[in-house]
């Protein structure tokens, strides 16, 4: 049975030292009771208190760190089934496969490319999170060592038990995820993972067997586990059942994040499946494609799903300068909703016209809430011409009558129309 905040508080030092990042021990106890923090986040809790409360007070989903300390990729410790209940905390990581068939030079080049795949969208940088390096045969240790030396991102080592053992020994201190153990290899690989202090992915033919295997791995000393699933027709159902059992029912054998290895007939289908599993509920998705057009749709899906639905995605309300505008440059007016601002800014940058963009506070809401003519200063420019969004034509006369802006131009409703107009002219 889960402990209450008061039960947890009775076992804390009660010094209100703030070393956990919270103002009081009671506040920390309430967060632990709500499964928002782990008991071990208190640096002063006694060993006796840990032993008494660790299992009952642990978050329903374990936090797993892949990669060396300071540059790890973290998954797990989620708290809800649906993002509208609160939010999803740790975005799914896309892992790109590095086949064992590649030469060392080709593997090094692919690892370099993985690190270079970066996209800027609405002010955020989207990147590949992991490299899934295949290990095979006698060269497993050498390939793992090469990957550890060359990879700019944390590693998932993929292979049979002997290859994974060699890879774990060759990458000491790098904390790769070992993928994967099954019924035949779970005891051996759990021992390897425990000795190397590496996380271990476990797959099984059924959820019942998977529950048994996670318990067997834990009994062998492997604490950091990842539930592994294929991309077959039952995968979404299995992911959902496992997550619900872990979060809602407190079923400890499923209290771990999940991984999906995507297998598809085409790059397009791979992207569709990867985006689907990233949304529901994989913490890691392994794919083959490395081209920007293959990766970007998946990464955009991850970004959209893992934004906080209760906090509008907004930029700072202020006057932005694109290029080097002067007193004769055009002035555009828009909302501080991030997607709107970056769409407008992107089109202005492509136009090569130095421009002021006046962004007003609308609490991150849409452009119809952006009307604030009395707040727009004209001190930067000589002219009195203002360009407003195409969705605000009804405010044109009001702005001209009640502000310093005497000529109000109605802009296009969408950036796409802006591009079409420029091509037509």
C-alpha cells in the first residue's frame, strides 16, 4: 500500500535543509507520496528509513539513465497515462541503428552523421538521442569501443548475449543500454548488466512472461530495466497494458519505461510507426532511417506530444528585429504563440527584407487574441504603416482611429499564402 505524506514525513530528518530542492521536508514528503519524487532525492534520509519505505514510496515508473553521468539520456519516471492529466515528463528518444555489416570507417561516419542531424523548430533544437550499435561475433568488443569513442550520443548496444557481454566490458563508464535479454539469456545478461552498472532491455513473447523476466533480472541484481517490444500488431495494446499496470495498479514488474524496435517495409511506414510508438508509449524508438526527411516528422511528433498541454507554448512579448531594420523598415504585428511567431519570422528571414516584428502578450493563444493596438510604439520608425495578421481585418479601422498607426495593411492569413503571393508577383 502506498504511504501517505505524513507517514513519509515521520521518517525524514525534519531539518528543512532544502538540499532536495524543496522548501520543507513536508513538501518533499507530499511529493514523494504523489510519486513525483523518489525518497532517495533526500540526501540525508537514513538507511533505516530507506529500507522501510523505499519500495512503497518509489515512483511507479523507474528513472533510467543511459550514457555517462552528465550527458545521459533519461527515460522513465512518468506519472500519467494521458498528457492532459498533467504532462509527459521525458520526451521519447529516437535511436538510429548502426548495422554490424558496416566497416569501421563507415560506422564512424554514420555515428558522426547521427550527431549532426539537428533541426530547429519553434525555437527548440530537435536531435537524435541515441545510436543503436549492432555487435556481432569476434569483433563485438572492438565495435563497441569504436562506438564509445566516436559516438556523440549515448549508446544502445544490440546483439546476442556474448556480444553484449564483450560490449559492456569494452565500454566501462559509458553506461550503454544492453538490448536485449529474453527468457534464455535474462539471468546471464542481468548479471552482466549488474556488474557493469548498465541498464538492460528485456523482451518476451507475452506480457505474462515479460513480468516474470523483469522479476528474474531484478533478483540477479539488475535494477535499471527497460521493457522491450517489437512493432507488431499487438505492440500498442501491450505498451498500454504495461503502462497502466505500472502507473495505475502499482504493478512493480511493469514499473519501467519501454522501448520499441521498429520494423517496416518502407521508410514512410517506418516513420509512421515510429511516430505512433513515440506518442504511445515508447521511451525509446529504434529506427533505420537517417535522412532528414525520415527523422524530422518523428522528432516533430515527439516535440508536440511532450509539450505541457497546460502551459501555452509562447515566446517573449517584445519587439524583434529580423536582419538589420532601420527607421524605414516594415513593422509586422502578431501574437506570442510560438508557432505563429516562428512561422512569421521564418518567412521574413527568407524574404531578405529587414523587418520589425512586434509580438504582443496573448498568453500564448491564437492570433485573434493578439489585438493590442494601444500597446504598439512607433518610436523605432518614421512611417506609420503597420502590417497586421490576415485574421484581424475587423480591427483595421479601430487601430487607425485610436493609435499612431494611420495606415494599416492586412497581411496574409497563413505563411503559405505569403509564399504564393511572392511567387506570383
